[in-house]
């Protein structure tokens, strides 16, 4: 563990220095996003039929695929990220303060990517307007998907407010060192700021964190989103009360994995080994193991419930799940990650931050595969089919695959741009680390003139001298 004391200059480094590596990463992310925009343009010209998602009916197939699976994946990453940040503040988990703002930014970026998928999957962006105007009583008033959009918007506003309140403190105290070209932005962020508001803001942030911790499992990735699937009894692959907890564990494992990756990227790029320490990665990896274990346990609950004396439709859906290499592969990936985390707790020498990154990447791939499979298989084996045809097949099109790379590129560009505008590590985290690493004063001794045993300090009266 590095003993170097963090300073303000450390967290200002991303704003002041732009390297060739930064330009290369930005170019790669922009190319990935641009590739998807090309594919999306082609889809807008010819319709969703180019993805195969419109090939449904007597020919079989599904209407939801990678687009909706990736949408759920990004929502889970986003909601788990803000839960992590809120827990740091609410539960005083000071160990993770250096990555709290990165988790908040991940929430903003993840929700943006998820919202983008809604537009893409609607086929035509103008339907975001035409489906509301003049058709409110059908498309909005009676649609359960409205709750999905509502809670995502709610969390976006709460997270943005949460982030803004903490930024005011940092921007005010670092203003002299921040780039002058962004003066209008900083003036807007700190409008009306006075030091008297610090105590008020601290209480507001605490209450926001409490609201997030409560609402996330009840209304968001543990509530509304799984309810959209779990309450449809005609889809045995979706139906069941276990979906709420299952979605929540997937969100938390995905979010922790995302925070590990982003934290490692910033630590490597800006030499932040003394800020985002090995101890932070070790702790995040252990939490990843906890939620990965819950994830596998809840999967086991579904498998047992769907394979032992279950109704015919539930048995068929479960059998299809257990025989599909995508599902089995996802479970193996999570299981292998859990095995590594368990092994490194027994033998700490197995741990390295880079291996923690590998565990995070593995879990992110596994959760994406599981969410896509969940969506597709739920549509493949309905209880009451509209058509007599045998269920068709589904394989993501190149445009759908490009969408995943494109949204990853979009999130990457978001972090690169934001890092050039605001500190991505809170000033409070630096102040806390500085306080922890200040040398401790030794307690007074008998030879110390200020010692409690020195009679010269008793009641402020000088001792009597005898000649």
C-alpha cells in the first residue's frame, strides 16, 4: 500500500494533462459509437426487419432481443452504481470514498445508454412524440412501460441532484486551479454558493442517499423493472416472485464490476495508486463475491422450482434454459469468478488489482448474456402461442452487436469528457485520506514539560523552589 499522501494536485491532473493515450482511447470509443450510428442509420432507412426482430408470427422468432437485454443490463449497472455511492455516504464506508463519485457518474452514463436503447428499439425516434400526442389514453395511460420510464427519469434526476450538491463544495475550493475556459460552467454550478450551506448540503445528501437506498430495491431494479416481466403468467420463463431479488443481485454485481474497471482505468492513467489503493480493489472484489454468490443462489432457486414437479409450460421453459449454451456459459463465468474470489480470500497472494479487473470483465459479460437470454427465452416459450409454428430461432444481428460496442464507446467518451471538466474524485475523499496519513503525535511523557505528571502544569501554579 502506498504511503504517499494525496493532494489537490492529484485530482486536478486529469483536467490539466492530455496525453496521446487519452486521444487514442477517445478515438477508439468514438469509432465504436460511430460504427453503431452507421448501423442505426441503416435500420432507420429499412426498419427493424434488418435486425430480425420484426420476423415474428408464423415464422417464429422474437420481437425483443439484444436491444432490450442490453437496456436491462445498462439500467442494472446504473442503479447499482448509485446504490454503491449512497451506501458509502449513508453507512460511513470511508474506505470507498475515492470511488464514490465514479459510481455516481457511472449511474448518469448508464441511464443515458439505457434511455438511448429505448429510442433505438422504437424503430422511429419520432414515435417518442407521436405515441404520446393524441394517443395518451392508449399508449401512456394503459402502458406498464410508462412506469419503467418514470422510475428511470426519477433516478436520473435524483442522481444529478446528488452529484451537483457535492460538486459545489469541490468547485468552489478548487476554482483557482480549474481551467478558465470552463468558467461559465463553474459559475453555473456554484451560483448562490456560500460556506453556510455546507452543513445543509451534507444533510440533504444524507437524506438523498437514504431515499436512494430505499427506493432502489423497492421501486427500481428490485421492483418496477422485474415486475414488467414477473407479472405476466403467460410467459413462464419470466413469471415468478423471484425476479425482483434476482434483478437486484445482477444490478449490484454488474455495477461493482463497472466501478472496478473505471477505477482501475483512472488509477493507471493518472498514477492514483495512493488514492484508489489496492485495499479499495480488494474490498470491491469481496463485495462482488457476495453478490455473485446471491446471484447464483437465486438462479438455483429458479432452476429447482422450474424442474421439479412444475407445470408443463414451466418445465419446458426451464429445460430450454438448462440446455442452452448461452445460459450455461453465463453461469460458468460467474461461478469461475466466485471461485477465484473465494480462493484469494484464503490465499491473499492471489489478489492483484488487475485480476480484480479480470473478474469484473467476466461478470459483466456473464450478466449481459444472462439478461439477453432471459428476454429471448421468455418470448420463445409462451403458455398460449398465437401461432402453431414451432418457436423460431434468434441470433443478434450485426447492428445489434454494434449497439453494445457503441453504447460502451458512448459511456467511455462520457467519462473522458467529464474528467476534463470536473474532479472525478471528491475533495472530501482527499481530505479524509490526508487526515488518515498525517503522522500521529506521541503521548506526553514524564520528561515532557507539558506532561500531566509535571507539577508545573497543576492548576497553572508554578512549583515552589526550595534552596
